[in-house]
């Protein structure tokens, strides 16, 4: 199927639960340098035409959703075109961004994106910006939360918090901020020592039991929030992650295991790789994105 032929195949969106989903690191370039980053290793990027072939492969393989991640996806010059192409392929589209370039892309985001993933790792500038290594990031996020409140930002919203030794005592403060914002999901990620995060693991590593304890505590304290928890164990084998050069990997301990290349092989075939834990793969997406409206 050529990119143009996709235009004729737009259908009403179907319920994506029970269908495979992919996350695509469409670039590793980023305008931030978070110490815990697990998408930091530099890699060659596919050009626009190759990127469209990847999207077409996913559509033809029966995938119903795609998550654009990075690096910072909005740094790519062709990002608006790729968002549109995914939309025309009728893929449920999740865009994970650090938020810094969001205002420059508001229109395509509102037109094409179903879910927007945004980070908040502290409840004030000190805690958030020290995790994120970018002064001013907290202030930007507060402006974005205002857009969500006044419904200028149309996609459904998932706020992600990387919970680590540095900010574990601030997670409840983040919940207090989010309580009054009409978001759909708040996802807590246990810090995972991959890529740059592995180099800084002494600083960030959080014991499993501590992560579990804080997750339970915020669930009790904020019953109105839809809170999803992702531990290191949950992540293993549950992601179909496309790297910027088209190779496909899945998290496994402190590494990514390569399971195929999406430019050469049908995504349907790669999905059968024994290191993908099928049940966890489906559950991961359903838990995060299958929620009722809160607005
Ligand atoms: S965690 Fe996200 S925002 Fe931070 S450096 Fe990595 S890709 Fe960029």
C-alpha cells in the first residue's frame, strides 16, 4: 500500500483493545538531557518516506495503535506530516512529548492525536526541574495543564511520572496538582536503568518494595485519578518498540533485545517473537489507554 492509497482507507476508529500496539522512537534527538533517560543512545533516523512505510507496515499487520516517542518527537521537521499519515491509516495515535515544543504544534496535535503523553516529575520547579535537567520545564508544564483545564488541548491526556530515589517523596505532591486537572491517566513508571539511565543508576534506582508502597499510597489518597503503575518487571517483554533506524526491540532487564527490523519484515511476524510476552503486551496498552472520559 502506498502512502497515498492510505487516504482512501480512512475508517471510523475501532476499539483498539485486544489489538497489538507499537511504540516508535522516531528520533533520539532531544532538547533535554534527563539523567534517567532510557531513549538517549544516538541512532540513525528513517527519512520521511521510510517512516511512512513503517506506518503502512503496522496498518497492514493489524496494529491499531502507535505511540510516537523519542527523544523528543516534535523535534523532527516532518513530524506533522507523520502524525497526519498515522491518522489517515486510522491508527490510534499516542504522542509522548516533553512538552517544550507543544505550542508550536497545537493545530496538528488537536487534529490528529488521540492521546498526548506529558511528563511531570515534581510538584514544584525544584523537584521537577532537577529530575528533568531543564530550568523552566515545570513552569511550561503548568501552562500546559491550563490548556487542558480550558479544553484548548483536545487529545486525551496521560501524565507520566518517572519515580526514582530522587523524587519518591514528591509523588503525592504531584497527585495534589493533578487531582483538579481533567486528565484521563496518571502513569507511574519505576525508574528503569536503560541507556543513560543505566549510567546514572546509583542516583535514581528505587527498590521494588518502595515503588510498590508509594504506588499503593497514591492510589488510596487519590481515588478519583486513574492511576496506572509500570514496574521494571511489568515492562519486560511487554513493549514492541521500534528504534529510530527501524530495528524492533523489547526491554529485557537492563538492556533492549533486538527482535527484528520493521523495514524488512512484517510487524505481524516480528510480534510472534518469543521474547514478546503477548499477554503483557496487550495488558500494558489496555491498562493505560482504555479509560472512560473524566472531562
Ligand atoms: S527522558 Fe525524554 S525529555 Fe528527557 S532526555 Fe530523554 S527523551 Fe528527552
